[in-house]
């Protein structure tokens, strides 16, 4: 599935564009694609890209500033190419007996995914995902020349047929997103084991939202021992409240990490990125404390939406998928007209709202009540 363009890229809107001439030079397999396009609009309430709404405290800002000042004098040199200290910190955060050799980091989990597909996908190879899911999985697959196989989900967005689909497609890479974006649903470990046993290649469990899962939802990190083809990807963009830092990471067998060294660009993670990420990890108690509040507010939002007659998918993430609207574009626009930006994505008729601060959640509810006459 090609992600739909939500806003034209400013790069393609130029009246001076010599687009046709350049388009003819573009790789034919990229010509039909649209750039990732979640709108970045300057409106009072932004609940469309699943960020943590709480900005760093003064103490954390000082720690980050101190970390940057501490490395500023070294910026004439390239960074640690293998980001060893950062990987140790991340392994320590993840637990499960992991060490730096089993952890890899890059500029956001999007880059982690790109590196995985560069190394294990590519021309003549196939990646499979179960849609609706994260729209960058198919896009990065196609950009790396990997054929995308669009798998499906059950009516309640579950994955009871995932292993059978894996057997049918024999993909080189399988993506299982848990909790899934945009549905918010998480995948039981038994199902991930089934997918792993059925898969001939790499199984990537994208756990970008793992920290928001309801109590008792285990991470696929527990499945890593003895499964060298299993990869669990994570990000600091969500629970860690560090989307601007651009730091994603994975845990896997050391052989997977070694393979990624072949495709990563030299010095891909800047000294500043590594320093800021390490400062945020050292002060993680503070951003992670917001997760408990966001989970509570998410559950309240689900209850509120259901109480107003809407259908809501169970959510283990920091967003909620709700509907079902005959004209979801009109609802999205109605909210935007009231200063609330949510995401027009997911199955037909559904919309996705990120859980914000209590004031932002109230603004969302007010706007929806007004627009829908609830
Ligand atoms: C499921 C999923 N994976 C990965 C990402 C990418 O996150 P980042 O590149 O910021 O780490 C996102 C971002 O929204 C996501 O929803």
C-alpha cells in the first residue's frame, strides 16, 4: 500500500519546478510514491504524530545543555562510529540481560528499519507487514528496492492468520508492530513465536510504543534468547519524550548488529545526538513518569469516546483510533477548524488522536462535541 499524501511537500510545490524532466530520471519504481506527509501545522493543539506532550523539565534541559557543552570541544573530530557507550546505556535500560553487542542505534527507528531493509531486504527480496500498520514499513521497503507484500488483519485488528500469511509469502523480512500503529492493539507473544517459527527470514517486532502498553503486556525482548532471526526495535521518540533527538534502537543477536555495520553510513550518529540521548537516558525517570499519566489519560479517553457512542479500538499505545464516520475528512477538518490537529489515517472512516496533556485532551473533546453535536 502506498501511503496517501496528506499535504503536498513544499519541495514539490515550487512554481519553478522542472519536475517532468527530473521525474523521467527518477528510478521507475519510485515514481508512483508520495513522501511521508503527516501535516506539520502551527495550530494550538497538535495531537497527530504520537509525541509525548510533556517537554523536558528545567533539570533535564540543564542536563542536556551540559552534555552538549561537554562534547562541544570535540566536534572537530568524528563521533564514536559504533556509539558504544550509548549502546551500553540502552542495553542497561532494556534489561533482559542484554549488552552493547546486542543493541544498535540510529537516527530514529525509521533509520533502524531502513538499515535492516538495506541489509536483509533489497532487490529480489520481499518484506511482509499486516495492514493497517505503520505506513513507513512499506515506504522504506520500496525505497530500498524490497518488494512489499501487504498482509491483512482480523476484523478486530488481531493477527490470528499472520503465521499462515508468512507461510504463503515466504518473506525475507516480516514486520509485526506491537502495539500497532494506528490501531493501538498489541500482539500476544505466542503469536510472535508462531510468526517466528513460520518465517524463513528476519522477524522485526516494532515496539515503538511498548512503554505505553497496559500492565501485563510483555515485550518481545523476552523472546530474544535462542531466536537469532528476531529483532525488537524501539525509539526514544515516544515514551522518552525525545522525538526531536532522533534516536531509535534495536535489540537482536550480535550477528544482526554486525550485519548492520555493513550498511550504516560511517559516523551516522552525531556526537551531539549521542550526548543528548545519553543525558536523556540518565534522567529517564522523569520522562518515563509521564507514561503512567498518559496511560491513565488514554484509558479515560477511550471510555469517554465509547460513552459518546463511538467505536474505539483497544489501545496499548499513546493514541486512540476511533470512528466510524461516514465522512472522516469532514470530522478531521471540523476539529482543525477548532484548532485541534489529529491524524486522518487508518481504516476507512476511522481517525487517530494522540493522547496529550489534560488541557489538550479537553480541547479535543470539546471540539469533537461541538463538531459532531455529541
Ligand atoms: C510503529 C512506529 N515505528 C517507528 C516509528 C518511527 O519513530 P522514530 O523514527 O521517531 O523513532 C513510528 C513513528 O511514529 C511508529 O509509529
